[in-house]
C-alpha cells in the first residue's frame, strides 16, 4: 500500500513538473513575442523621428554651418550636434 502511494505521488509530481514546464514555456514565448511586438513599434517610431530630425537639419543654411568652425567640424566628422 505504501509503495502504491509512493508510485502515485511520483507520477503526480512528474506530471506536475511537465505541466509547469509547459506553462513556463508558453509564458516565456508570449513574453518574447510581446517584447518584439512592442520593440518593433518603438523602432518604427524612432526611425520616423530620425528622418524628421534629418529634414530639420537640412533647413540650416550651408553658409551658417561653414562660417562656424565648430559646426563645420561636427558636420564633417559625423558626430552630430
């Protein structure tokens, strides 16, 4: 009787372990998918803002950039402002 109880309890713990592993795997999979979904939206907005900033930098007159040595150096070295 005790052996049957021990066998059943081991079987229960094994099935519980496998269900826990399945639930954790599904949770982690959903977490990764939601992370990539959120990050992809953030990156697309960031790209749009970068293009807007580049467009605003094109509005600065070239003669103004060339007249300032510091701005000229920053634009030519691609360090940005």
